[in-house]
C-alpha cells in the first residue's frame, strides 16, 4: 500500500472513474521541494491498478502548473550533496526511477491515460513532469522551458525517456542547451503539447470523461501498444500488437463494448 500522501503538497480525488491529481503550492508556483517530490510519487503509485480509475488529470493549483525546483532548496542540497548523489544513483528497491525521477516517470508506469493541464509556468522539473503524461492540454500563453542548464545542470527527471518520442535530437538539444522559454504555439508546433485551449483543466476533464466511457481494457491496451512498439523492431512490434489484442478480444469488456453499440445504450464496463 503506498505511503500517505502529504495533502499540503498533492491531493488525489477520484470521482466517476477520473482521478484528479493536484499540486498544491500555489504561493510557490507549485515548485518542487522534497515533500513535493515524495507526494507526487506516492500519488501516482496510489492509482496503480485501480479499477475505479480509468483516466487521470494532473494539474497545479492556481496560475501555474509547476515552476520546477524550489530554489530555496539549494542550500539544503549543498549540505546533503553526498546523500543526494547516493539517492540519485540507487533507486529504491523494486524501482527503476530514483526519488527525483519518480514524479515524472510514475505517470508512464500507470496503465491509465494521464492528461496534464498546463497553465502559466512549466519550467524545468515541471516541464519534465508534464512530459511524463500521455497528453498535455495547454493555454496558448504558457511559458515552457527545459531550464536545467540555467543552473548548470542537465534535465534528469526522465526526460531521456519522454522526449525522444516527441522531438528530433537536434530540437531536443537546442531546447535543453539554451533553456529558452517558449509559448504554447511553439510548443504545439514542436509536438510538446497535444492541444491548445483557453481552459486546459476543463478540456482535460472533458477528455478524461470521454476516455472513461471507453472500455478500460482497450484504452489501457492502446497506451501499452504505443509505449511498447513505437521504436521496437518490426517483428517485436507485431508480436506485441497481437499479444495485447489476444488479451482483450472476447473478454467481458470487449463484448460489452459491442453489445452496448448494438443495443444503443451506455456501456457498463468492469
């Protein structure tokens, strides 16, 4: 059972098969401190395997999604540098991601689709958390930056896994090395965001409701299909496609999808 989630950092609310995960430091632009890192990881873990959750909406409270690392942490990081490096190099038992990668990587570990609603600042670690989601709905006036080189660092919260599926290598290097800030229109043109909208949270919730009405087996199967085959060799991709479909076809939820369409009624999935 996942550890308790600190409600002063992150809240998780589940209703009508949709989980709403909210970062809650609006006075700090939802910046990442140690309790926020831990709370986000625990929030994601708490949703794994839940049949009452078919889609997840991830957002920040207030006017910003997440401004990245809380710079007031820097003195503590300096004092604890040996411990920090040890945590970076040794993920917890059973984990592939370390403490700092977990808040971005955990959304890729979920079977359910995750939609990030982006407003205001989406900087550094905040950008990497957003890129860990399956979809990103953004206001046109967002300020998006892979900002780590501003602090003399590289992005290390799972960007190596999320960005290759979205950008060419030269585009990724340019954004990472320059740390420049881009708006929603450029982010959309590059493929970093899925959709621009005036109210990303409302649109994300509407899309989550749409996905929640589909068979969870099919929706989660689509997520696995893309993640496991997009860069796989052709024989491996075709075999994965066949295996995933064999697990779904003629199962109760697939039969229910067919019957609901034939009978022109809302489906009742398990």
